């Protein structure tokens, strides 16, 4: 299910009120890991991070930089994803 901006804001607010990821996952039909990633992005960069367009361009150089950080520097995919803000944590 594709989440709207309003859904994302609602999920974030409910989570901050103590709602479990499992319950939010069931309610909105979204994978728990995707919800956790989205909440971490919002915590780090603010709510406006979820407003950006879905067609963000990642140059080959930037993609290689992200991959190198994981493969050559030994950083975790999650850490690199949070630093570069791809639309999903699994993009790497």
C-alpha cells in the first residue's frame, strides 16, 4: 500500500504517542521495517523529509559512494541509508 503524506504524519504521531510498530503495520498495511526506517528519517531530518518527490535522482557517482561506504568502509546499510535518505532502506 502506498502511503500518503497524511498517512505518514499520522503514523509518526501515533508512534510518538506510544503505538507499537506491529499495530501500525497492521493498520496501514505496511512492513514494520519500512515504518521503522521512516520514523528514523523523520526523527533525524524532520517531518519535511517525507514531502520530497518520489522521483529523486541518484547519480551513479552517489550510488557508488553509498555502496563503497557499506562494502569498503564496513558501515551498516541502515546507517548509510539514514545518512543519504533514499526512499527506502532497502535501496542499497
